[in-house]
C-alpha cells in the first residue's frame, strides 16, 4: 500500500511562494488602474459640467438676442440656469460698426453671457444685437 503523500510529491504545480509573488505583481499592476478610473470619472463629470454651462450660456444669449434692442441696451439681469443650478451674468456694451469699442451709441451692442460653477470655472458666450 502506498501513501497518498508520496504520490502527490511527484506531481508538478505551483508552490506557495510562486503564488504569493504572482499576487504581489498583480496587486502592483491593479493599483495604478484604480487611480486611472478615478481620474476618468472626474474628467467625465467636468466635461458634463462644461456642456451644461455652454448650453446655459447659449440659451441665455439667444434669449437676449431675441429681445428688442432698447431692452438689451439698458442691461439684462443675471440668474440661475435650471436644472444645473449654475449662475450666469449678462453684460452689454455698445460697439461700433467695426465691432470695436465706441464712446457713443451706434446701434450695436455686444452681449456677453458668463456662466460660473464650482467657484472657479466659467464659460462665456458672446453675441451682437443691433437696433436695425
């Protein structure tokens, strides 16, 4: 009668040390990937915020451009974009026919809508309205 121990000693396989080394190597490879996933999620969220801010700015700019010139000329109030909750401001300034700054009113105004979020990020959209 032969012992089961003798029969298994001749079989090939991995030792405990080899398995532990493989686990350490795999762990060292996986840890940086976890950081990459976190960075990718943050980048995707930042891109989504940028898209929402751009949409808000363009929407408010188009709304302002659809108003009568006299309404735009005196200035427009800022507000909050829904559903993002980003705040926006609208500034107007008279410009000349060459689109440069001018002292008087030549019937053209530059409208700038600036959307701010997270206290440090902003997006601006600029358009022109005319009296004619």
